[in-house]
DNA sequence: AGGATGTGATAGTATTACTATTAAATTTGC
DNA sequence: GCAAATTTAATAGTAATACTATCACATCCT
């Protein structure tokens, strides 16, 4: 991504103190991404994170009230970033079909390094979104968290792509179902290819996953 | 399901002592299903389960070495049961297309009560599979657990339906990808419809979810 | 210089996910 | 029908987790 002076802004409900506002905050975010990837979300703790960044558990709690909230923060950041990439890439494309095709590519492709947001490693973040983000909404507090707007950025992405679908076929009745299926599906296929290959045909290297979901989408919405 | 003298048998790697072998074992399984549904997997503990069934934490540990293993047991039971239903329903159907259509219906439909397996409430089990089963494989031990065969029943179901797909279109390259996408997708749509309705178009009551995934499948595999 | 703010260190709590031991109850084998 | 084997219950204990609370120190701002 080009060197633009932009920043992903995250609403203040997701943190106690804005991690973008200090060096410590940014270290918390960037090293938590690394550590969740290394240890998995269950084994990751604020104590271990504090040791890694030469800070203290209690200091981290000043930014995030729990590790679950931190995961939600990362999820929001990720989807805000994807939304930005998608809007940027589809802007000025005149044909609805091309817009949708571009959006699908962005949603299903492998994430490449992006140096526009220096302290966040998007490649690793993508990996933890794939492996851990379902834990953000598979909780007993989903409904409450949903009311507080925790899943808004994700929903906005789904809505935008659904709108492209409706532009192409106004009679198609299930755009949200289709788009959330391909988003979650493509993430799962990447996870399966690494850990449960019997559940997929996707092999790393061959980037056939984009083609699969692209075909599936256009065939499904054809009237 | 008819009153047949059948039993779902689960391989001995999933438990320390077979819960089918005693009254306590069956109570552990049936009440754990209820409690995981009520509390969510995180808040569910063997201590609470012991209290509910008037038994003791330590007694439960004689059957399952951890609550994670219990979840895997439930998942295996569920997929073995689905496999049985599917084989039963597709048996003797001559046309490959009808076979696939039947299989998709079984994989994506709402689960109804089934009194063939008395002590397991399949409706509730289906709900916890939808809400919690991704936690069974989103762990740092996936690869090890996969080696031990923990996901075999699920894989077998995917393989069987993939074979139906290949019968219809031998040139289709991504049958496993397609089938795991519709299985996980349909589960997610049911979860979304209850908790994150902006991500789906599915509404309870109208069973349009089966139709959606059926259309999607046949359009996708058409040559 | 003095007050507000940010950070670090320590301690403490309730709970969890277990393990170990022992005793009581039940089943079984003969 | 009784001893032996097995199963279950009860208790205690451990290391770790997910926090909360308190206090001291450093820094920044004016």
C-alpha cells in the first residue's frame, strides 16, 4: 500500500486507554499480535506480554480491560483495514462485476506485507484472525457485545460487498449469507490447508482459493 | 429416526473410560451437553457438572481427562451420528444428483429430536456444535490431535459428500472445499441469525438456508 | 515548584484445571 | 453369600490464570 498519511481509527469503546496514544500502547498491540500467533489465544496472558515488552501486567490492564477486549480490538482493526483496502481498490471501477470481483479478491487473498501501518504486522494479524477471531463472537456475551458495536467494522465490510452483489442482481435474496460464507469459508480453507488438509483441496502456493470463491459467487448470483 | 437397535460407537482414544458403559458415564455426557449449552464452553467446568449430577469432579476425570477431550468426544459423536443419518438417507437412491441433494439437506437442516439415542439430546448437541465446535480445532494442539484421529468422523462425512459431487461432475476440482464450506457456512448462518443478524439473510421459521446452499452447490459444480 | 499523569512493582483474591490419596459403596467371581 | 476387585465420592493440594488494589517513582506541564 502506498505511503499515505492515514491511520486506522478505532472507537473508544474497545479500549480503556487508546493504545495509539503512546509508545507503550503500540508495543502492547504489536507484541500481542506476535504472541497470540506464537502461543495461541488461550496460552497468551498479559503477564507474559508484560515480560516480553519489559513492562508490567498492571500497565497493560490500563489499556485493555481484558484479553478478550484486546482480541476484539485487533479484530476491529483488521476489518477496518480490510474495509479501507477494499474501498480504495474498488473506487472508480465503473462496472459492478469488476467491483465485486475486486472485493472478492481482497477478501479471500493471502495478506501481503503492508508497511503503511508501521507497528502492525498484517501478515501475522491475518493469521490470528483466521485462527482465533471466531472466539471473539462465540461467547455467552455476544449479544451484549454486539449491542456495544464490537462487530461493526466486520458488518460494514459484509454490507458493502452485499451492495455490489445487489447492483449486479437486484433480485438475489441472500447477499449477506453469500458474502459471510465466502469470507469465513476462505479463512477456514487456509486454516484447513495447514492443519486439516482432508477438509480442503487448497494447496499453498497455488492460489486457487480466490478462483474458487470467485466462481462460486458469480455462478450463485447469476439470474 | 426409527427405533433401531443401533448405537453410535466412539473410538477409545477419546475417553479414559467409556461413558456408554455406566449410568454415571451417560449422565456425564447428557448433562455436559446441557451445561455447555447453558453456560458456554468457557464457563463450563467439571466441578459444576459434578454438582449438577450429584457426583464428584474427580469421578468425571475418570471418564474424560479434560474438558477439551469431552468436547472432542461430543464432536465425534455428532459427526458419527450425522454420517449414519446420511448413509441411511442416501442409501438406495439411484440418481447421483438426488443423493447429493439429500446429503446437503441433512448437513444444512435444522436438527429435529431423535429418540433413537435416548440419553443424548441432539437438538441441544447441534446447538453446541454450532457455537463451540470450532474451539475443538482452533488450538495449538490441532496437528497432534489430528494425528490421533480426533477429526476422523467429520472428515469421513466431508469425503462421502465429496464423492457424490465427483459422481456428478468428475472434472470438478474442489469438492472438499465446497462441502466443508457449506457445512461450516450453514452452521454459521444459524448462529448469525440468532446473534449477528446483519451477517445473514436467514430468518428462523423460513428454512431458506437449505435452499441457499443447495442452489449454491449445484450451480457451482455445473460444468 | 507543584500537581497531574503515566508507569512499574508488589501483593492479594477467587477460580480453574487439574493430581493424589483415601475411604466408602457397589459389583463380581466363585 | 462373602471376599476381592472395581467404581465412586470426598477431601486436599498445586500451579496458573485473570484479574484488582495499592503505592512509589518518574516525567511532564505550567
